[in-house]
């Protein structure tokens, strides 16, 4: 399976984490050097993926505020980040999750079967 940006597995616990290093010139404005959040799962399932999306949105918002303070102009969204780094099946699922307010229920067995088939 292809990797997703800012997704890391903790070396001791095996839990997936969203981990994003802040550029040095923005650290003072963001307040931290790294944005890190546990996704609460050891495998990439629909819950972990939705938590990753939320963590990425939050990080993008904090970085956008810091860039505005510094005077940089960069426009990014979650979808181009995801679409360029994962399989088409996962990108479609993320697009559906982002575009709808209702939660998407996915049978974990079917999801993993499809993910293994795509890999």
C-alpha cells in the first residue's frame, strides 16, 4: 500500500500517528516544532483515515494562520495532498468523506480486502 504524507507508525506502540514538522520560520507563530496526533489505530481503517483528515485540516489551518502572520501566501487543501499519495480507491473514499457531512460506514473486512487487492 502506498504511503500517506505525515502518517507514521510509532516505533514502540505500533499506533499510527499524524506527524508534521513545522518549517523553522513558522515555528514561533505556530507555537510548536511538530504537530503530532495519535490516530488510535494500528492499521489504516476508515476511523484512522477520518482522524488523519481531521488532523491534516487542523494542521493546515494552523499553518495558514502562521503564513498569514508572516505574509506568505500558499493555498493547499486536504484533497491534493491525499490524491497524490494514495491509491485511487482510497482517494475516492477520502473525497466522499470530505464532500459529505454524513459519516461513511465501511465494512472493515471489505475495505481491507479491496486495499490488499489494490496494492
